[in-house]
């Protein structure tokens, strides 16, 4: 099968970039020919993945405007008939399938602070492209049921029959529980004490994901009993950080870290899905998440706790009552969150809808 994927960039990065890499590896593993349409690309990564890159040369534009010109060109020029299957991971309706990992006005509505004038202008442009995508795309794949509802709420003219919910997968070749024989060494590497309950906060968007509230919550918790590990982008602008909140920097092997902490915590204001939730559960570690995390709709008490409201006080109370346990295997298989299962689901969806 000849497959095209449209996205702003081909590189390792955040949630949609990780999803893109999973798609490429999944299609390549099933023998498909993969073409990437983008304006920024890590060509060494492209060679490693075995995909062909079609790159728009937009380096002469200011960074934010490259995206808008790229989307406009996709809407005008991309020919999906050249491919058996095409997917857009950015806000264009040019492909057979528009993959939705977030609804822009919904994320704007949940910001802690109103945006300044320039930011509000960009929000209007993003929303305009998103509306065109929902109107023009033949099929819409939403990464959670909550996202499907948000599409209907913010874009009521969208044909609801075009929308299908299909949760994103994780790389089960990479994310797996660490063997018992390595657990002590991993704990030593990260300085994790056995007599404290340790929570992991993996993030590339700290404010949206609730780090400010977490830091304030840990200010209310006993430092001899609880510890928070922050992995990902640097902590800037959060004021005084308690000593039992430790920044680890960028962690290459989150699989090991998931395996040795007691909980993964994600108290996001807006989190369309939250792959970190599934990664943690697959490594055997329960989660503490807000109701705004899309993956929360899959959770039972056997996998973790869902907070209906997130404040420093509700977080501190929830964390103080946590008791460590391990999550039984099988969560990924039950929800078809493995890469191969996701690729099959997409192909089945397109074959059914186009037939």
C-alpha cells in the first residue's frame, strides 16, 4: 500500500510527533511504502525509518508562518488520489483521514491566562484552518471519545458520521516493565528511596499539564514521605520549588523510570489523550490523572485514580492517600493500543468507509 502522512515536522518530539513515528514504523512493518509531506525534517531519522520525504522549502518565513503557508499549500495542492491511504496529523482536510489529537478552541478555553493580542490572532488562524479541515476531510479520526464530543461542540456543522474514535498506540517494543533483576540499579541511578512514595511527572508542556498545581501540592506534603520527579522540559517561572520536587532533565529511557516509580501523575488542564498514561500502565505503574486527560475514559480503579477537579489542595489530598500497587498486564491488548493493532484498525476503517 502506498501511504502518505502530512505533518508539520518529521522529528522526535511531543505527542503527535511520537504518534507519527509509530505510524511510520507500523506501516513500514506491514510492508507499506510511506511518504511524508512536511516542511521540517530530520533526514537522518527519515533514512532510519525508511520513508520518503517531500519537503516544502519555507525556511525564509518566520517560524509560525511556515505552518500556515504549509497548510494553505496542502489544502490547495495535495492530491490524495496519488495514494492508497493518506493521513493528516496537522490542520488540513487534504488527506483521506484527518487525525485529531486536540481541538484548538477547547484548549484555548482551558488556558490559565487569556492570551495577548498576537496570541489571540494566531488562535483565530489555527481555528480557521481547523474548521476547514473538519469541513473538507472525508474521514475524521479522533484520539478519544471526549475529543469527538469537542468537535461537535465547537464545530457543530461538522458531519458527525465522518468521525470515528481510535485511540493512539504506544511502542510496546520500547515500553515494557523492567525486569526485577534491574529494578534496584534503576532506583539507584535516579536516587529513588524505598521509604518514600515517588511520583513521576513526564511533560513537554508543564503549565498545561498542571505542574504549577503539583508544585504547590508538594509544598503541603511531608518531604520524608513523598517525592516528585519531573522529566522533560526545564522548570521555568514556577517560583520556589520544594526540595522533594526533583528535576531530572530529558530522560531517554522513560520505560525504566515508569517501571520503578510508584505513580505517574498527569493533572492536565487539557490533555486530548495522554500517551504517558498508557506507557506507564504498560510498565506496571498506576496513574493519577485529571478528568481532562483523554485516556482517563479508559481507566478503572485497577489502573489508577481520576481527579474531577485539580487544585493544589485536591492534589495534595489525593497524593496523601495513595498506596502503591502494580498494574496487571493486558491494558494495551484490551484496548488495541499496540502499534500493529492500530495500523489494522486504520486500514479497516478506510476500507469500510470507502467501500
